């Protein structure tokens, strides 16, 4: 199909949302309410395993992103501890 520039831009801009309007990401067969029932059906229709294999809970070996050497764990923080430390740092440097 060949389109003029004006027609292409018109069709393209129909898929953009105005500023401030939230995008609904999951609807239809990926909606939270129906995902558990329809996702295995989709996998069956695609000739895949209905339920993918479980990911093991074993901790994986951490590697340095620069040298790819093995990293050892010194301390493990929860999300609340990280948030609390970040909150303290924001106000520690505020001299106003």
C-alpha cells in the first residue's frame, strides 16, 4: 500500500496519546483478570508448553559488569532500607 505523506502522518498520529492521558498497557487476553486462563490457551495454540518451566529460586553468582569477575555479597538491603537511606541523604545535603 502506498500512502501520501499526509495520509501516513494522519494514520500515525491516530496512535499517539495527548499529553497527560495514561496509556492502558494490558487489556484483552493480557488483562490481569483473564491472564491466568488465556495465557496457557495461547501457548497451547502456538504449540508451546502450556505452563513455562519454573525459574529456580537459587541465587545466581553475581558478576562485575566491568571485569566480569565474581563479586562477593557483603550486605543485602531491603527496598525499605534503600528508600530510608535515600531519604536521609536528600535532606542531609540540603543547606537551605
